[in-house]
């Protein structure tokens, strides 16, 4: 049996012009790229506009648009910039960068993008091979792409980003309600965090906070004088707790007393169990309840906190 030897051919001998030869060929033979990336690529279009630029190829993928940037030479920063620009302009979920010679720095960059971004990035090496006098064939090799770990991390980042956006909207709505009723939190701005708070004229280390979680929210007095104040925090909590009956009578609602054993800070709170940041349809009701509760809570507890 005679076994032939694979020989590399020069890419420019096979596809003289990247835009006029290689890109149309790839459009017609997209299955070869789909196989090496394990992606389902359909409805492939050439030279689609992305602002003032044109993307080499755009395809439909399982999770959205896929942009494909071809470079029949060694990878460079210019083409990496194009990949990111096209991805952002078209709102694509996946980018494939095809090069003949991937630089180690760009392999690292694509790996980093997969770990830190919610999009998927593939770096693919293209070669032309033949055996003896056979016609040349394209050989695609996946250099780096999203792993299961990076996909899980990206999904977690996507969920975190969505949560932060929702909390920012939640606090914007709540502060609008609050500023119509009280000046307690009039000097703060909405954030994407799970809480917002104000010193509200209380001694140092004490703050009146709103806290929101997925399905509930609360108002609280948070006691935290700093990293070296564990005993002082607990002493402050106990001084206020000594007036528990009077405070609860003034508040006329349930209060939760938490010395938070094993932690530095202490908390005194009242919970709204009717919904949290996920329940956007009732945000106005939640905000009304929280602001009413905060006004009563501050009046009940502030004399004893001072």
C-alpha cells in the first residue's frame, strides 16, 4: 500500500485574493468551518454592513448572529479590533477569526475574552494541503474557543449583569417614590448593588438602608463602625436592644433583631415579603411599602440609636 505525504501549499497560490477568492469559497463551503467549530452555521451572507465597515461573513448560529473575519496571514491587532467592532455593531453572540498564523498573544487574548465576556470567540487556523498532485484542500484547525468552564462563567456573568440592571431600575423607581415623601435618602443616587443607605444624621457607624433581594426587600439599621469595632458594634446593638419594647411599640410592626454572631456588624430590620427586584410588575407597591416602613422605622429607632 502506498501512503501519500501531506504537503502544505501556499495560501495565496490557492486563494490569490482574500475578499474575491477565499471569502466566496468559504461561503459555499461553510460546513467545513462548522465542523471544526462544532457550530450550526446557516444563512451565510457576505460583506454585510457594520456601521462604516463590512463584515467578511455573517451567519445564523444556534444562539444568534455569528461574525466571521478572514485573515490569510499572521494575526494582528487590526483584525482583532475588527472582530470586536463587528461583534458590537451587529449585536452578535459569536465571533470566528480565521488566520494563517495565530500569534501566541492573540491566542491568549481570545481565551481571555471567552473567560470574561458573555460572547463566544473562536480562533481558527487555515492551511492549504495536498497529496502529490492532488488538488489543494483547506485544513481548518481550532486553536482556541469557549470551553465548558468559560461557557458556565459567561452564563454566570450574563445573569449577574441582568441582575445588576434590574436592581439599578428598582432603586431608581424606589428613590423616586422616596423623594416625594421624605428627605431621608434624598442625597443618594441609584446603584446596581443590593442595598442603598444613608447615615441620616445618625452617629458614625450607623446607617439606615434599603435592601432588596430576588423575592423580598427590607429596611434596616446597619451597625458597623469598621474593621476594629466588633465589640463596639455589639455594644451599640445591645444598647438599642435594651429599648426593644418601646421601639416595637412605636413602630407597630414586626422587627427582626440580629446581632449577627460571628460577623463584625449587627442589624435591626423589618422585612417586606411581598416581592423583590424580580417582581417588576409590583415595584410601585413594593416601593410604597418600603418608604412607609422606612419613615416609621426611622422615627421609632432614631431616638434610641442616638
